[in-house]
C-alpha cells in the first residue's frame, strides 16, 4: 500500500500529565516502530473544537501518512495498543480522551465489516480530519465518495 492515513487526536493529559500535543507526538514515534510500515509524512498540529460542541477541552489533531503493507485488523490492534499505552480508556462516543487514533483510509480499500471500517465513515464530514489530511495526502480521494460520481 502506498497510502495509509491515520488521524491522531487528543484533548486530555496523558497518564504522566503530559499535554495532548506530547501524547500525539509520542503516538507518531510509536507508529515509526510498527513492523512493515514507514512514516512518510506528519501534518501540522491543529487545535480544534470538540465535535459535537461540548464543554470538553479543545483537541490537538493531526494526520500521519504511512506506507507499507498492513492488514486492517492487525493495524487497528496495534493502534489501540498505542492508545492504551497513552492511557486511553474506552468510554461513550465523542468522550474526551488522552489519545485517539483512527484509520482514515488505506489506498482505495473499501471494507464495510468487520472492524475497522475503511475508509472511516465520517472522515469526509470532519474538518479536523480534512485539514491535516490535506497536509500529508492532498491527492487522496475517499473511495466511498467515488461511488457517487
């Protein structure tokens, strides 16, 4: 695969009290250690409001572009291990978190089940995904949106 896109976000301090930005940068370093994958590009870091709007702190969001071969389920498992190491606990949808890593796309792969669903079903609706995505893969087109052309 030439393009694997991982959204990175956080809005709570990590287990050692590190800032969300430190947690996001550490997640990028952890991705560098994933077998068979290479970090090709990392976006700028953006400060964004929670979606949907709430009283949560602002998020730090970015995007990582990886290259290499990976099974989606294997990659999801590895990303969840990185989240867990950063103190992530699963809670209600849209809850504040110490780290959130989402597979946005894997080349033109379309996968409806099992998890992970690829491309991410709401990526095209979220500015906090699209802005950093444009930094690392402006040429990438969500294959689900091609269906409607």
